[in-house]
C-alpha cells in the first residue's frame, strides 16, 4: 500500500520501476523534465503524468480503476514499438494510486535489489551534486559580497581623498584670492 502523502502515483510508479516506492523523487524528477508543473513534492499525478511516465520509461502502464464506466486504462509510450515492460497500478475512488502485482508474482521475487541500490546511489549522487552546487553558489555569493564591500570601501576612500584634495584646492584658491586682494589693497594706498 502506498503512503497517502500526495506522492502515491509517483510512489506506485517507483515501486513498479525500481522495486522501491521511496524512489518516488527520482521518478518525479524524470517526469518533471517533460512536464515542469509537477516539480513540487506532493503535487498529485494524473493521466498526463502517466502518459509522460510511459514515454519517459518506455513502458506500458495498465491502470485498474474503481470507476465503473472506466474499469481500466492503458498508457503507451509514443514510440511505435510495443514496450518490453508492463506495469500495473490501481486508482481507488479517484484519489489514490497503488502499485499492484499479479498474485503468482510475489513482491519479494521481483528483480534483484541491485537495481534498487543503483537507484538509491543515483539519488544520493544527485542530492550530493545539488548540495555541492548550492554550496558553490553560496560561496560565489559571499565572494561577490566581499568584493562589493571591498569596492565600496575603496570608493569611500577615494571620495574622502577627492574631498580632501578639493578642500586643499579651495583653500589654496582662497589664499591666492586673499593675497591678490591684499596686494591690490597695497597699491591703492
């Protein structure tokens, strides 16, 4: 039974594809590449996401529903060839998806856990890469802030020097004017 956390469709797909419903984030990310509106976790999947999933994973999806008028639905990839893999899901009361299996195929006898481990490793690498990227972006932002502060400090220092030069020039000019007035005063006596 898939958790009722808004990710049930993606959990059911992950269970069918990777034998691990906790890989739902990876499935969502793969589907999001095709349909950007689903990037938010807990955003419910629908027929569109099942069509995209069939296309992304090149699988046939058979959805058994509790809707009397539509007891089942099939979703095929866009490619013309018949997919090698068929996955089965249920859709109950129009609100919840589950991963289902034929009775003679027990969940434990599905393909080895190595594919599940590979998915976990892929997810882990992706998370590490995202964390590293975030860390690099943060470092870059801090470096830029540091450069801006340094530039501001240099600009303030230059402004101070320019004001000091202007003051000295003004004083020289005033002194010269005063001298000229005094000199002019001497001649008029």
